[in-house]
């Protein structure tokens, strides 16, 4: 029997009105359909830790598909995977909730197994990565707020430790090693002793090499996008995870220095940087590959199945650092115009990588100047303003705007009136009319 505990009071204190209301509605609907519904996983963990988490993962005992589809009548959009009996409900306003059918290993032969209440939930939770993620809270009306903990998640949470549910966990899914490291550093937890042993033997046994490039990519991306990416990468290096994933890779102090600088930039000047979305991870990938032989760099990029633009951004980062240093570095004064037009067509992540990878402080300062300020500069006037001023539609307008941008970068114009004056002076209309 699982450990149970009433956490409804905690839910009332901690959860936002929308989350509470939504969980109530989901629970009521489940009750009407004679199903049992639970919120599970990271949400429960974070609730008990007092951390905000908006990602609701719902597990249904019984068939989740009919449950999910029933929400269409409430103005929700729904999507289902018939095969996995899972799906998503998208509420008006855009909030998404994942709903799954509690799965048993032997799902295909349900008749062979007598249905025991609570049994399929236990099986579902048993397939999860760490005990702290294996707890559920009932949201049905009658048992609202009952925490269900089969595997000692509550205790491990108190001990601030990550523990796998069984010894074959990493054999079943080696990405859990990477998930574990991410979670450990995010929460400031430790791995429990046996789990450490299993992680080491999974790495030594070559299990990580079996993962598909796409799965590795997804996990690396999540790690590099963490706020505290640097210590995770350090620990991955100590454990030999990169070598296990990418044979022949060489990670030295230079790589680590670049990664530390990237983390620093992202923490300190994040709000001044252009929005790179999740592409930022590519700068970290380039940093990891910085000291490796070219064939290793290529093999790694191949294995990760990067899209063409992503691949080009990483290759350019690695191949053209010297070019960038020559173009914007040195003791000579580089005008804003010069810096801008060298970096204008460079992907932002590539430039970000160069700023972190160069050992020349002038290069770093100038690239960061571009990324934090120059990239945003553009003329106040737009094409249609020029047409209103009497300039003909066509290529000329683009040219004038380009020249105007240069003038602005040189500091020759400030206001809209300055710009009009500048244009009239350099492109007088009478010259145009004469042809
Ligand atoms: P995060 O860990 O990023 O805060 P989360 O814990 O909600 O988010 P998700 O990736 O959304 O994690 O996964 C939801 C739940 O599914 C997790 O709490 C975990 O229990 C389980 N899970 C996810 N990936 C795996 C996996 N590879 N093996 C086992 N369980 C997994």
C-alpha cells in the first residue's frame, strides 16, 4: 500500500486560482465519467518543494481518450495519440494540459489481468525516472488532495536526493542520466549512493552511445538552456559523459572557459541581448566542440541531426573565429558602422559564441556592443515615409535606407527631422527628376 497524506491544505495555499480551478474541473469531469484522475510528476514534486510549476500532467485510470475528447464540448481544442492513449487539452486562452492513460507494461493484454483499483497508477508511476517524480495527487472530488507515494518520493524529497526506482532504470532509458543531472543541479539535490553507482556503470557500460541523436539533442538542449548550465557541464565532464556520447571529443579548459563566459553573459546581460529563443544552446554546443578535431566536430553535428541553419551557425562559429577577430579586433579604432556591417549577416548565436571564445578583449567588447546595442539600431523613417516624400518605389528606397542607417551609426542623425534633412541633402529630389 502506498503512503498517503492529505495535501489539500498545501494546494489551497500554494496553487494559483487558475490551476486550482482547472484541477477541480478535471476532477469533477473524471468523477462524472467514473474515472480516477491524478496530477503527477514534476508538478507534485514542485508543489511539495514550494516551487511554482504550471505544467499539469494528468494521469487517468481508465481510458484517457474519451476523457480528453469530452473537453471539445467545452470549447477546448484537443489532440490525441490513439496508439499511446495520451493527448493534450488546450483551453481557450492557450493553456495546455497533458493527459495520459495510466499504463501498465502488459497493456496489450488487459483481460489477462484482474483490474485492481490503484494498480495501474502504481505501474504508471513505476516507469518514471526518479522517486521524487513518482508521486501523484488525486483530484477526484471524493479524494481531492490525497498524495499517493508508492516509492518513497516524499522521504527522498526531504533528504534532498534523487533515487531511481529500480536498478535497471538507466538500462531502460539512458536519457535519465542526463535528466538526473539537470534536475540535481536545478534543485540543488544529490544522487543517492546506489543511483550514483548505477549512473557510473551506465556510462562505463556504453549505454549512452545507444541513444539516438535526436534524443541526445533534446536533452543537451534542455541542459544548456538551464540557468546553471556551467556546473552541469562540469559534472558531465567529470563523469566522462561527453566522451561516452561523442567518441573522440576533447573537452579542455578552453572549452570550459567559453562555457563559463556564455553562462555569465546570459545571466548578466540577458535582457540586452537579442532574443535568440532556444537557439542559445548552439553556442554551448560550439563551445563543447571548440577544442576537438574537425572530424569529431563534423561527426557530432551529423549525429545530432541539426537543421541546416543550426548546423551553419555552429560551423561558422567554429571555423570563422579568426576571421571575426581580424574583422573587428586590433588596436585600430573600429567604427560602429564597420562592426555592424561585419556582424549584420552573422547568426546571433554565432556572434555570441565568438564573444565568449575570443581571448582578445577588444573583440569581445565590440561584439557585445553589437549584440547589446548596435543590432537594434535602425532608421526612424520607413519605406513609405520616403514614398510620401516623393521618392519612387523601387530599389532606390532600399539604398537610401541603408545609407541612412550608416549615417545613424556614424552619429550623424538623431531625430526624424534630422533624417529628413539628411536624405534631402544627399538625395535631392530634383536630381532624381532630371533622371
Ligand atoms: P522538469 O523536470 O523539466 O521540471 P518535468 O519534471 O515536468 O519537468 P517532463 O519532461 O515534463 O518533466 O516530464 C514529466 C514527467 O515525466 C517527469 O516528472 C518524469 O516523472 C517523467 N519522465 C519524463 N521523462 C522521463 C524518462 N525519460 N524516464 C522516466 N520518466 C520520465
